[in-house]
C-alpha cells in the first residue's frame, strides 16, 4: 500500500497486527490518524504508543491527537495492548487508552459492542468521544478532565446524547457526564435517576434538577467543582456521600419531599446555606453532618419553611445547627 505521510494519515489494514510495520518511524510524527480494518492487541499497542503511552504505561514521544477508528474492528489476538491486557472481539477494553494524555478526539469502531471501565482513564486532553450504533454497554472513565462531549450514533438503541451527556435511550438515566462541561447545567426533564458517581470531578458550577427526578446515586457529586445545587421536590432521599469532597459547594436547596438524609452527605463541603423545603425535619444519622473540612454546624444557615424553626431545633441532629432561619 502507498501511504503519504504528513501530520495526518489514513491506513487500510488487510490483516491484523501490521499497523506498526506500515507506519514505521512515522508513529511518532502523526497527529491525526484514520484506520480501516482489523485491530488486534499489537495494533492497539501501537496506537497507545502513538498517543503517548507504551504497554507499561510509560510516556512516549507520540503526538497522536485525533483518532478515527470508526471503520476499524477490534479483534482478539496479538500481544497485550497494555498492563497485561489482551483484546476481545468488539470490546473497548479496560484501560485501553489509559493516560494517553495527548489524545483529543476519538471515534470508536462501528462494530464495537462494549466500552469497559476506565478505557480512557486519565486522558486529560480528550474533548470528545463518538460512540457507534453497535455499543450496548458503557462504563465511564475517570480523569477525563477536558471531556465536553459524548456523541452517540442516532441509530443506537441503547443510548442517546443530549447536550453532550450520555443518557439511556429512554432519556430517564444519566450514565456518563463529561467532566469538562462548565457553567450551569439543567438536567433534562425526562431524567428520573442519576447513577453513582455520575458527576464525579465535574467542572459545572451549578446544577438544577427538574421535578421528576426520584433517585440520586451514592457520591454522585464526589470531588466536583460544583458551588450550588438545586434539587427537586420529587426527590425524597439523599444518598451517602452525595456531596463528599465538594470543596467549593456553598449552597444546596432541598425540595419539599426530602425525608431522609444519609451519612457523610456534606463531608468536605464549606456549606454556608442549606435550604430545606420539608415541613418536617428529614431523618438524619450520626454522620449525616460529619465534615472533615469545616465545622459548618456553627456557621451554616439552615433555611426552613415559615413557622417550622422550632420543629427543626427540637429534632435530633438538626439541633446541632446554631443558625436555623424560617424564611422559606
């Protein structure tokens, strides 16, 4: 095959395991690459090297930023692609592009069926991922601090993308929220549940949840940069560690129906204002208001409905707050 090498290239593979041979020394020069054909472990190891990491997760001189393997297929065979892991047919494997910090965009193979956990862990420059119609299972990756958009083929019957956020096909569940999104985000009104760690390390500063949401996953906002959260009246339970390590969070607004607040919900938050719309104080536990960052029980203002201040002051755990105000 004749391949013209500039800073970008397109390669058609007649068989698996020959990508490195075809590209030769150019693996360290290309910034953009499109591949068609079968990719086994040897080929994927080459792509990792091109994107800045070898099979032992050491940095390389690779410059690959934009990768299009939508016309390729991942097949079993060849050596390990990294960290003693091998390819399976149609699987974007665990840690496949882990720590490939130069990678900015990737279009996944049209025949891929599964994206395993942490496939893109630590890809700090990755801005967009394109998921094909064939994928039926996705596990999010941590550390994708620049990720703004997760696109999904319109033909996919398992998932959809809205405003760059990965949702279940019926639009009722958030499955992967891009960490690089910024500013304010209002969840679609179709959302009924949010998974564990869904907004982990997110850069969004304000979240507004529409009525209809009934379930938030454990540690959903873990270590995010959020400053303000508005929860809906349809949410009854705040799960354990919901805002744990949210070191910028100052304001939380709870709806009228919240009746249980689990443990370590505000741990690590510099909370200044907590608005509780419930007429009766929600049930709390020994460590509901535990906070390793600050003694916010003395400084946080708890805003409750008019005429309900004494109810909160008389309730276990709520009576720890020094500033309870009935101004809702």
